[in-house]
């Protein structure tokens, strides 16, 4: 029986925070495989960047493809679907693909704090070990998350925290940097492979 990690997100663009978090997720839970899954049409975000889903997929492949010593795969399972990408639907499909394995799902702590608003969240939690990664340094969010974890654990769900070093930069701020032409500043937070891809295709440059 293997441990299958699932790390989803818009990855617009994928940056070192995603990269570091994915590796810490892989190592902490001794995963046998990690699936990085760029979202198709996320239910919680409006994409005004007009970046092709397949460009986000390719950026993820460039970012994670260099880790040959780990079994990390970038999946198009959500991108190839039509309509809104609900995590419940994705995990339901993965349970069918890996029926004998344990699934670990990773989300940011901000998303974890809204879990009770997710589509069919109770069924979702019953299908996986839900791991939350913190995006901010500070105790307020962690205290709130700990209270929620205690509540969900008492209801029989397995919730884990990834005690990662918070990476306080967002994809939104990185897009702003690149739109203003500050690729050197953005390059501090984006792997060279991904940054070159963005620059060559002028993905975030204002038209």
C-alpha cells in the first residue's frame, strides 16, 4: 500500500514557495508518489490573467521535472476536464485510480480554514489525510487552524499540519513584478527554468 500525495493549485505561476512546500510534503509523509495538479477552472478564484491552463501545466513540469530522485509527477487530470474543478471530484477520480493506496491531500492553511465551505467537504475529508501548509508566520492563524483541526479530528477525520517555513510571496505579487518588467526581482522567487519560459513567451507582460 503506497502513499500518494496530491498538491493542487492554480500555479499562476509556480514559484519556489510551491516548490519548497511540495518537497517538504513529500519528505515529511514519506510519500511514494506526489501528484502536482494545476487546476482547470477553480471554484474559488477568478483568473483575469488569460494564461493558458497548458502554460501553467508546462511551467509546473519545468519546475518539478528536475527532481529525478523523487517520484513527482505533474498531472493534467483537472486541466483536461470541462467545467469547474472541485477537489471532491478530483479525489474521487484518484481513489478509483489508486484504490488500495492512502491519499494525502495538501492545501494552504488559508484554504484549510475554509474547508467547511468546500463542495461535499465531509466526503472529501473521508477520502484522504488532509495536510495544511502554513503560508504566514504568526500564531493567530495557527491557533485558529488548531481549533478547527481538533473539531474535525473529534469527528473522525485525519488532519495533519506541515510545519513548513512560511514563504511570504504570492503568485499575484510575482505577476505584478513581471508586468512591470521586474524580472530580476521575480527571479528571486521563481526557478530559472520557469522564468525563462515566462520571458520567452511574454506571458505576464502587459499588452
